C-alpha cells in the first residue's frame, strides 16, 4: 500500500471517530449555548476594555510629569470612564446570564427574549439580596459584588436551569394557556409565567439553604466550586494542554478555536474580568489564561511565522502562491486559507514544528507573565486586529510587543528546516502529477 493511500485511510478513520465525537460535543445544546451566549458579552468587554485604556494609559508606573501622568492619576476618577467600566465588565454576569439563556431558549424553540429576561430576574434574586442596601440618603442600591466575574458561573447555571425547566414545562403543557383569540405576543408572556415562578421559588429556596448552612449565598457557593477549576486551568500544564488541543483539532480538520471556545471560553472571559477588576483596584492580576492570551501569544504567533517561512524558503509554485494569497488574511488573524490551503490538516511533516512552536510560545509567555515581567491580559480586543497590536492593547505594556516579536523570530527559525523538507515534498508531488497529466 502506498504512503498516500495509507495516510488517506488513516485520515478517514480518524475523521470518522474523532470528528463525529467532536461534532456531537460542539452541537450539544447546553455546550453550544454556552459558546454562543458568551458572544453576547463581546460588545460589553470591548467597551469595558476601552474604558480601562482611558482610565489607565500605558505609561511607566513611576512617571509623575507630563499630560499622560496627570491623566493616569485622574483617569479612574472620571465619572464617564468609571461608569463605562462598572456598567460593562462590572456587571458582566448579568449579560452572560441573558446571552446563555437566549441561545439555549432558541435551541429549544422557546421565546428567547422572554427567557433572557426571566433568567436575569432569577439571577438577580440570588445575587443581590445579600447586598441590597439603603444608604444614608434613603436611596436603595445594589452592590456589584456578585455581578462581575465572581457571579458569572452562577448566572450561567441559573440560565441553563431556568430554560431547561421552561422547555420541560412547555413540552408537558404545564403552562397558563390563553384562548385562541388572544394575540400570540400576549399568550407568550403568560406561558413564561409558570417557569419564572418555579425558577424563582427554586433558586430563592436554594439560596436560603446556602445562607443558613454555610453562611453565604448560592452565588458565592457556586464560585467556590468553580474556584479550583479556575486555579487548575491557570497552571502551565493546563494552558499548554489547551493550546495543543486547539492544534490537534485543526490537524483532524476540526475548527480548533471554536471547539475550545465551547470548553474554556467562559473561563477566559471570567479571568479577563477578574484581571480588569484587579487593575481597577490597583492590584496585580492573577490569571495568565485570560481573554485572548492563548491566541495572541500562542497560535497567532505560530501562524504568522509559518507564513513568513513559506515566503522565505519555498520554491514550489503551489506554496508560493498560497503564501501570497494567505498573506493579507493572516495579518488579520484569518488563518483558514493557510490551514486548509497548505494544508495543515493531516500533515505529518508540519504538525511537528506547529506543536513545538505552540508549546514554546505558551510556556515562555506564561512564565514571563507569571513573573510579572510583562503585564497579563486584562483588556478585550478585536480578534481581527493584527496580533502585535493586540499584544499591546490587551496588556497596555510595550514589553508584550517585544515578547511577541522574540517568539515570532524563534518560531521562524524552528519552521525553516521543516518547511524546506515539505517544499521538496510538494515539488515532487506536483512533478509527479504533471507527468501523469
């Protein structure tokens, strides 16, 4: 059996097993709603990130003179910037609750808008009672303690349970039914009343039990359960494994970033908000795995270096044409033309340097940021922004750009010998195809 036939058989077998499992996992209602629902928070994290940049301009900490120094000292006190931060990142749990509920309700063919609001209402009933206060002026106010990253996972639980209860009750016709003459818009409002009441009673009761038994509410209890997962996910072995999984999925022709977003996207968003909150309080951020760190300082560096290696050493017409076509998309982090055009899918020769570079980038950037030699990511940026720019904007640290280019140069050096080997393979394949033609 020829090498190509063997590889084709192996690819078909892997796609038939790994691909099917991965596809089922990605399409599972609750996992898909978690990934899609968190996308609703993107505008709020971007706006919150802009407010963070305006509140804390990127200048040395010991700078005391000049316009930016004066701005930095006054920035956190500007009401507009502070309001923008606290109404975006400061209450991100509210938006994530609504987003997940909306996405899951759509998958169950329920009214998504109604369940988004119902889930928010139920979440607020358990997130705010402990902090619902009356100030000296007689105005009532809600503290934001449970509405930021610390309450995000509780909000997701509330959204999933509330919508699942609604789906169960709708399926079994446990609802307030109105006469056929009543308009559908009004009927839909009544149909959601019972799920709202049941969810409200359920979570209020659980919250009361939590306060009675443990001395704190359900939001804090769920956060304490998630805490060990957050800690483990922020370790070096975990972040290496996450990025290697991204590459492994791509190797099998599965969208790696989308698959991992279903699993770790919520952790990254939560860690980003925690890091931003630490900066706002003058503290050192804790999490390296936050926001777009694993992309900016991991896979994006690798793909940019791979393209440069193609343009430097390749002589085959196919690869040189690919390099020219993929150049502009790659600059803006659209890597599919390179991944499928090369292809990297089931490419044994190139998967070796790809994994080496991914592990190198992840390890070095993790260690450097853990040692606080470079700021950790705490600002959300646009995914299509050129990666070196994102490296700066996400950390507001010029040293992050230097780190990015050091890793970029190292990746190019790693790719060059492998690319020479692969270029010769492609030339031989093209020559054989021309002879057969």
